[in-house]
């Protein structure tokens, strides 16, 4: 087998012009297929990456207010499919008016409870605790014209025992949240601050802040929560689990489903094109090999004459076909790399750093090489058997 | 090589080919042709000349003897190449039976080991250099380079072309390469189909002289189809009896010897 393979390779390289045409023909089919798959994989991959990496897609928001005790939250904390959960007070009791020295406007902002591990604030190392520190949303910071380290005056008002009361609290801006964390005017604060505001608005006193009022006697219930699944795939499971407990939640499941559907549709289109391309390539290579066997009738007969067996004669066109496959694949990979670099450069402004719109993994190249060799072998099989059927005496007739 | 145990030994152990009532029918472009061989015995070490006009079935007979072409029928077709050095035994093979059993690869293996073939136009592989072309028959058998190829090249005056490819050689030089290839693995028999037909008379004579002297030196049986009987006669060739007749639409060529 080694001897006939060596002869097949020698013949192949001796006729390098014709062999180059076979290689170019293969690269012309395989190159665009790789680029197409690179685009499909890159685009869908980016969308999936965005889905996976954007924590907002893993958030489950309660539709209505409820009554959740600490025990319920402890149960949630214990689940492995939950990345982050924190109780939330009533929405109506969760806003505060802020006033900065640098802006004439008083800004009403929504307070969002946070704690260490908040997926929306993963870029911020120091998460506020206690009563006097907040992280402002970008929009609120812009309107208040403040920067980290500035101090703003926070105030809320209530009507208590027939009197209007307003309390103030000095809040230090610990950081400005990224725009993706919260688009509206808001501030992330500790749950204690939110509980203090809620208690104050309910007429209770907050001794820690020296706000007067009645004593809190009933056990605390929370009206809502902020909840994030560990992965996008956990969101649906959590949603179902919460629905079973009559807790209605909103998710971005629709977006996830859209991307997954897009992936399926693009995959179907890609595979249709790849199948047509592969079939076209196999037929074209098969036809070329068939014609080649006819052209090499005499040489193959000489090989039979000097004693190569039928099996070895079948191998001859197969080896040549596999060499074509390997070189065609190498050329296609070079073509793909040049094109993908150009496409990614063109789209660089539209993409996040490190993102690529046309991208393939090493395994894709390995699989494409194996498929190409397989298609080439199948295409060469017919011509191999045709070669084996040549009677040496017939092939040598032109003597 | 496998020995066929079912056959009786030859009366004469030096017989190389033994054919009885062998026929080969061919039809080409509506013209039917039959080669009939009532009896043909070729002995080891003989030099056989097959003389006849074009289309008289010379190549057909050579193809049958080279195990390239299956006889349409035969009552006996035996091949007994020379004793092998290792076993000191002769191979005795019923070729007719091997064809009937469709053992093409077995026949190919016999040809590979025991038969050298020189074609009218050389039949060199264009992608191998001259040295590799000559060494091809040895290479297929897995024989080591023992200097035979170089020696043949020196004898046939083609040594200086060893690194060239066939397309850069003259027709005469290519024929000498083909002769060297047929002899390189030291076969039992060399079959040559008009090996000098495409050469000018001087080159033809020179090449034939070199060829025959090498065959004599190596003690190899030679079966050659040629038109140059006068030249071959002087080397002690035996000519096969040859007769052509027309039977209706069929042209029949009868060869015996």
C-alpha cells in the first residue's frame, strides 16, 4: 500500500498543473462554506454570548407585589440555580429625592436594594452597606452632576399624625453604575436603607437614623425581590418553579427563544448550503477523478503489468483524491482566515473588544478536514473501482 | 508462490509454457478474430520469435502468455517458471484454472515475480525518473538495490540518464529503459512485443543486440514478437508456426510450436 501510495503521490506532484486545478476547485467550494459557517457561528455566538453574559437576561422580575418572609428567601438562597437574590420593599416606598450641590434640580430616584454579588454591579468592587452610601445610575448621576465621592442630600416625606414630616440623610456616592445596570434614574443601596425608608413611610421610627415614629411590632415581610438565575437556561426552570408557587414573574425568555430560533434557522440555511456545496464538490471531484482514470488508463495498466494488485490499483486514485482534499482544505483555511480578518476588521467598530463576527473554533477546522477527506474518498471510490476494472491488456493497447 | 498440488508434474521439467487447444476470441469494430493454439510448448532458456503481419494475433498471444488476457477456452494452460533458489522447486501453475477461478491477483503476483514485459512504445511511467522506472519491477517485489539497476543501465548505455524523466529521452533510449525494467527483477521469462518497431533500422539493430546479449547472459527465456526474422535467426531464435485463414466472418490465426 505504501508503494502504490508513493507512486500516486509522485504522479500527483509530477502533474502539478492539473493537480493545482483540482485543489483550486475544492478550495473554491470549501472556502466560502467555511466563511459562511464562520459568520453563522460568529454572529449567533456573539448573540448567545451577549445573552449569557448580560445578567439582565437572567433576571426574573415579580409581576405583582407579594408577601415574602426571610424563610422564603433563605430557601431561594439555597438553590444552586440562583446566582443572586435580595428582598425588595414596596415600590411606592422605594424612592428618594436627591439634591446635590452642583445641580439646582431635586431628583427623584428609585432605590434598588443591592448586596455583594449583585450581577448588575459586577464591575464595581465595593458594594454599599449601611445607610449612607449609594451607587447612582448613570442617568441620575448625569442629572445631579455628581461624581464618586460626592455627597448628596436625600430626603423623604410622610404625613404622620396629621402632620407633614420630612427627614434628610447624607448619602455618599460610592460609584456610578454602568449604563447597562439601570437605564432610569436610580440608586443602588443596602437593603437596610430601603427598609428604613419603608418603615418611616409606614409611620414607624428608625432609631439608627434618629427618625421618630411608632415601633415596628409585626414580623417583616417583603413585597418583592430581585432574582437572577445562574445561567440563561435556569431562567425557564426558575420561572416554572415560581409559577407553581403562584409567584408571577417576567423574564427575557422571549429574547432567549428568539436567539435560539435564529440559531436553528441559520443552522438550517447553513447546512442546506453546506450540503449542496459538499454534494457539488463530491460530484465535481468524482467526475474529475473518473476522467483522470480514463486519462491514466495506460499508466494504471502499466502498474497492473508490473504486478500491482487490484486493491492497490483502487488505492491509486484514492490517494490522489485525499491529497487534493488536504491541499484544498489548507487553501480554503487560508482563504477563510484572510476573509475573516477582513470582515472582523470592517465590523470592529460595531463590536465589543475581543468580539469577532466571523469566527471558528479549532474543532471546526478538524471536522471540516475529516469531512473533506471523507467526501474525497467517497468520490474517489467509484473511479478507484473503475481503475480496477481496466484490463491490463486493454489499457496497453496503444503500444 | 503457491504450488498447485492437484496437477501432475510435467514429463519435461524444463517446460515453461504448455498450452493445448487454447483459443482467444476477440471482436473489434464488428470484425471477429480468433487466435487458435492447438499445441504450444515453450522451454526454459529458449528464444522464441513470433513473426507475422500486423493483426495476426501476435500481441493477443503475448498477452495470454504474460497472464494479462484470459483465454476464451483451453484444455491446458500451464506455466512452470524456473526453480527458485530457496526451495529448489519449480512452480507449476494451472493458469487456465486460475483464470476460471477469477484469481486475478494471484496471476498478477505470478507476473510480478516471473515475467518481464517490454512494450512496443516503452510504457514508462512519466512521473518516475529513469532509475526508478528501471527499478520499478524490483521495487514492486520489495527487492533491495543490489546494483542490478546500475549494471543494466551501464550495459544498455543509459546510466547517464538515470536522473532524467522519460520525456527527455529519445525513443530508442526509452526502449532501452523498458528493456532494463523488464530484466531488473531477473524474471523467468521476458515477453517483448515488437520492442524495436518504433526505432530506425540502425537503432533497432543495436538495441536488439544489446537486449539479446543481456537475456543470454542472464539465462532468461525470451519470447519476442517481431518482423525482423532475418536478424533474430542469427541469434538462434526459434520461430513459431503461424497460419491465418478466413472462416466466413471470422479471421482465424493458428499458432503452434
